[in-house]
C-alpha cells in the first residue's frame, strides 16, 4: 500500500511563466517560439485570466482609431475570430476601442496556441515558494496542486500573476495602491447575463438621453445612436435609475452608474457594475471577504436590472466570473518606473517594447465614480519597466510591470498586457540564448525582433 502524504516532483525548464492571463500566455508563447523550453503554470482551470471572465479587450485602437497593437495580441484575436469568438475592434469615444471576446473560446484558443508552440501547461497549480540564491538570482519556484509540490528550476522566470506573487516572494521592492494614499482601485465580480432586449434600453435612452452616463467633452458622440450602430460597445449610465433604486433601498453597491459590455455573442452581455471597495485583494482574508460581497452584489444588481432597467426585465445570469476581478494591488519597482511626465520622452520611446493606447481610467477606491483622463496618442512602455530591481532571473509582465499608479490605470488593460507579455517572453529567450541576464540584453535587438514578429512599438 502507498503511504498517504504530499507528493514531490521536480522539473527543469529554460523559461517558467507563472500566471496564464493576458500577461502570461503570450509570454510563454513568445519564449517557446524563440526556442526556449517553456512551462506555463496557472492556478485555475483555464488560461486567459481576466480575458476569460467576460470582459472585452481594451487597447487595440488609439484615440484616432489607428491600430496600436499587432503581433501575438492580434494573432490571438484572429484565431478567436476564426471560431466566431471575436467580432472585431470597435472605436469608442470613451474607451478608444472595445474588442469583445468569447470568454470560453479565450480559454481554448490560448491553450491551443501555447500547445502548438510546445509550451507545457500546468493547470490548477499555485505558486507557493521561490528560491533566491546568495547572488540574488531566482533559481527555482515551488507550485502546489493536487497534493503535489512541484519544484520548477528554470533559467528565466516571468511573473504574470497580476498581484506579482512571484516578485513578492523573490523580494522585489514594491508600493501598494495609489501613490500617496495606498488606496487601491476597487475589485469587481463580473458576471454575464442573457435574456436582455437592447433595443428597448435604447428606446428608453432616446426618451432620457441624460441617462447616458459620460458627458465630459472627450465623450462627444457617446450617445444612443453610437450604441445602436456599434455592436461592440460598453454602456455606462443610468445614473438616475441607480439613484432611484438606492433611495428605495434596492441598490447598495457603492457605484453611481450601471455598466454593461458587449461580448462576442449578442445573446450575452457582461455586467461590470459590482464594486468591492477598501480591500487589499493580495490578502487572503480580505480577498475572501471581497468575494462574499461580490456575490451579494451580483444578486442585487440582477434584481435591480429586472425591476428598473427597460429591456432587462427578463435577464438571467449566464455565468459569474470564476475569480474576483482585481484592478490593483502591488506596484513593483523595476530598473525604471514609468510616470506620466515621461510618457513621450525620447528615452521612453527609444527603449519601448510595447505600445499603450488606453486612457488613464481610475475607478475610485473609496467613492462611487470613475476618473478618466484621455490619452491622445499611444506611448511606449520601456523594457526597463519589466526588469525588476534587486533580483536576477526574473521579468515582470502584465499588470505587475513597474509603472506608477497613474500610468498603471492606463497600461493595465488586457491588450497592452498581451503586448508586454510578448516582449517579456521574447526577452527571456534572448537572454537564455546569450547565456546572460535579462537586464543585459540589447534593447535595440529586442525591439528589432519584436518588429520582425509583427509587434507594434513606437518608432
Ligand atoms: C473588474 C475589472 C474590469 C476590467 N475591465 C477591463 C476591460 O474591459 N478590458 C481590459 O482590457 N482590461 C480590463 N481590466 C484590466 C485587466 O483585466 C487586467 O489588468 C489584466 O487582465 C491584467 O492581466 P494579467 O495577466 O496581469 O492578470 P490576470 O488577468 O489577473 O491574470 C493573472 C493570471 O495568473 C493566475 N495566477 C494568479 N496568481 C497566481 C499564482 N500565485 N500562481 C499561479 N497562477 C496565478 C490567475 O489565475 C490568472 O489566470 C479590468 C480589470 C478588472 C478587475
């Protein structure tokens, strides 16, 4: 008889990517395509991260409607489109662009692309340890799943966990939340509904145009006609209905507006209206409590829709996101930290390995609103934002990169995270080929390689 107890495994790779979201799977893909034996570890049962929750992808078009992303991010969208899982990029006066996706096809396409490139995927395994040697070099991590500890030794690691769990364990310095206050943007339990009648909502908005929620100058053209003709839209509004419901005791969510987002299917709408404030989602107890609040809010929002929102009387929940959507936790320190005053400097552009075209979009961590600052033209994300301070053998990807909390509010979107990830994976493979450190790679060569792969970076 076998003795019960935890099992121990040990494996060795060139590159190990921890986290399989928009900041993770394109990194694994790029590393493998550039010749590295690569493993991708994901704690859930699917790749895609927040892209598998029902949200649409932001960041593909800039304010003028020009394309800002290509390479692996666009290839991913093309593969989704071929299966009916991505109807295209839709320009928007508020969000610059919305690219709806099928949350389920995201899981399959991301997995297929990784497997085709030879990436080994380890699902349902969570990072629990990191080994850093006396030279401050990350040597190995331990992940845990199904009563098994797997020790992964690798030459290069990429942290794509969102919260930066690996960088945290390895000892990379970080700040938390917004500069100055440490307040974090709120979390949201996203869910998807079906059974809505959008034409009925639009007819209501014809009668009550003041219920279109964004009225700032930059939102010129964000009206009901825009919603009608733009299949891939994000609707923000119903301020009066939300107030009415709150006064009647039917709405306790700390948000002053209702938000729905198109998905790849016209039969499904994603609701981004829940708001869990004042939690640090990198803390397990606060995260758990945040989920409880999120679930309570989902039901309340469904009841609000049925009672108050024209066209939503018969909605039913199709899916609740399997994870709480976490906007912000730790911000790690890299060799450089991009700040708003340096978005368009020559140094930033010269070292850029990805473009970011989305607006600065700060959801209040304490109040009800959203503070949005338009980004008129794409800026570059310098390679040094991916290279952490104090630890070798590690790159930051996705929303863990080294930017201040204001730039973060723009660069955190999934399109940008995918572009950053392509650069991270490519850089890890280049360092490996040169038997060197990621901090020493030639940025010009990385940029040239990214361009050859089809990526868009500032000239
Ligand atoms: C409510 C909400 C709405 C948003 N709306 C949009 C939107 O409409 N469009 C848009 O483009 N962006 C949106 N964003 C931003 C965007 O979703 C995230 O910033 C982006 O997904 C970050 O990508 P990531 O890969 O770094 O993290 P994630 O997407 O969170 O992926 C991280 C992955 O790592 C895994 N993981 C985490 N920790 C571990 C661990 N310790 N071990 C192993 N695996 C781990 C997770 O399971 C997950 O799969 C939104 C964010 C939130 C929270």
